[in-house]
């Protein structure tokens, strides 16, 4: 699902020291039985904005690592969709 930025009550964001980071897409992955699967947050950055997005990559990675497996995060650049597949393994 596309994450709509700054929609009151309908946007997902990660809080940063200097503002908020809104990943582009949120996906609920399949679970097992009655248990919901993890949430995958995906952000796409063009190569020209990759270096400036380092803090977004860090906060997304921290969010995922603190979730005890309930959340995953990947930031893709230059149409490297295989990074999403790798994140799902």
C-alpha cells in the first residue's frame, strides 16, 4: 500500500531528531495460521538522493532491528528490486 505522507490519522512515519520519515510503501507479509506476518516498509531513492538519505536508512534499520522480527525495512535505489527479495528471505 502506498503510504500517503502527512495524512492525519492515516500516515505511517518514523520519528527522527529533525523531523519525520515517511517510507513510500507498507506491506503486510503473509503470516502463519492466525499470526499476522511482519510489516515491510519500502523506500525508493534515486541515486542522486541516496547519500542524503543515510539517516532514513539508519532509522529504518533501527526500527526493524528493535521489532523482534515483526518489521522489516529496505531502501532501494536504481531499480534494485532484488534488494526487496533479499529482505524477504
